[in-house]
């Protein structure tokens, strides 16, 4: 039920999240948030609390200065934008896991109270994992000031319900599940030549080095992926299409992708799809794949809703939450590369040879849940 007021077109919405960091998953959040605000809420003035945004299907703008000249600059810019009393919405992703996050929860609360901000809310977000107990308490206090909260996974929804917030949380789904609503089918056309190599999409990324974890586990995972791809390539003539979901100069996937691609050049035809600031580019390139081996969460989510068979490396709790939410078949789960090279290779070969594939529930159910991010929110 859409209960948006009739004059919502005159309202200002300010979306906050991990935007402008050259990450396809976060870019998808921007695209779907802007589209949903216009399509469901009929809002015209759509802004994002970041320095630059990807290509979007509707008119919107980034409100922070394009360049950052000194540390803490964003906190000084924030009151200027909140003075217009926008409805401020955290949209998409794992934003609630640390005591101090985007620009600073405490600063946002202070400015919101001082300026009597109209509303705070969240859509398509998850909670945790928290780094400390204090972080959990800080976030709970922050969420208690919200007017609405739509969660993207069941675990986060249950946790929000246990917090005794002054409103009823909504069980939604990841915003990227609405990519078919926004862009249409991922697969533009059928293959003309059946003799064309099967295309295996692959996304890889580092993780442990960014969270002070065990680098040895990162290396183990990467080596197993390489050996698996060699095995598959020896059994089938395939094209390996590497998908660079994160194009950040420091934290992105390009360097790792190029290194792994280089080790496989003698085994298969290699393609590299670079990061693009237009989320629809990756949407269609995944739609052209016959199967996807995903490390990045949104490589799996893109494949899932593009209706492309996929296997996901569960390197992070958010990957586990997603697979559990869609009730992904247990016998197709590979954990954090916890199956042998032979097992994983055999699974991929069977999918690429069209012998079998993971059977998922009706994705329409989860797209309907994703629409709750907009239809169940009163702005």
C-alpha cells in the first residue's frame, strides 16, 4: 500500500550510504533509490550525500563538494544540506555495523535535532556484524530516532524487531533485486550461434587485508579459484568473463582480476569487463553469461535476478544471509571455498554443459519484498 502524501513531489529526499566509491553494488543502490523515489513517492528533488554519483535513470545530484580538501570536510558541509530539512534516508548496504560510520551518526543526530529534521529512515539495509558491543548500542540508539526501517535480510529484520524501536520494522529485500523493474531483462537477446563458447562470469575481490584478517585465507581462496578455473577450462572450451565490480583505485578489484586473468590466459578465452559508472552495463554483461562464480555479493545478486545460474563464495556474513534468504539449495553451497577444487569444478562444468543447475524459488517473491522498500514507507 502506497501511503505517500499527495504533495510528496515538493519534498526533498537526501539519500545516505557508501556512495561515490566506484562500487557497482552501491551504484545499483543509487540507481534503484532514485528511481524508486520518483516512481513510488513521486519526489522530484533527489539528492545523495556524497561527492559524485553514477549514471542514474532519473535526475538527481550529489550534494557534497566534488573534491575533499581536508579531513572532516564532510561534517562541515553537512549542516548546509540538512538546513533544507530533507527526509534523510540510509539506502542500501551494510551501513549499520560500526560506532562511527557515514560522516558520523552522532553528528547527523546532533544536526538533525538542531535543525528539527523532518524524518530519518532506512531502506534496503542490513544490521551488523558489529565490531564491538558499544557499536551495537550506538546503532540501536541511532535507529531509535528513525521513523521507518526496511531490512534487506531476515536476520537483520529479526534483530531490528528485538530492539523495541518506536515503529514496526519492515522485512524487505536488497534494493538490487529491483534491477529488472528498472532496466528490464538482463539478457538482451539469445545467442545466435550455439557453437559459441559457454561464458563463465567470475568476480574476485580481496577482503581480509582490509579488516586486519588472515591474509593466508585470502590467498587460499584465490588459489582455489584459479585451480578450479583451470580444471573447468581443461574439460570445456569456455570464455572466462571477469567482472570488475569495484573500480576503486585503492580498494578495488582490477589489479587482482588482471593478475588472476593472466594466469589463465593459456587455458581459456579471457575477457575483462571493467567497472562502469552506469550500473546497467554490468547488468547486461552478466545477463550474457551462462553461469557466474561470484565472490562479490552483488555479482551473485545480479546473477540471481538476471536468472543466470550462480555459485557464491561465502567470504562474508552478508553472503551467507543472502543465500539463506533466497533458500539457496544446500548441496550447491560452497562456503568460503570450503569444497574441493574437483567438487567445485564439477559443479560449474555441469551448469555450463547445461546438465543441471541450482533450482531457486520464484524470484518474483523476493522482488515483491524489495518493492516494500518503497511501498511500505510513509514519507
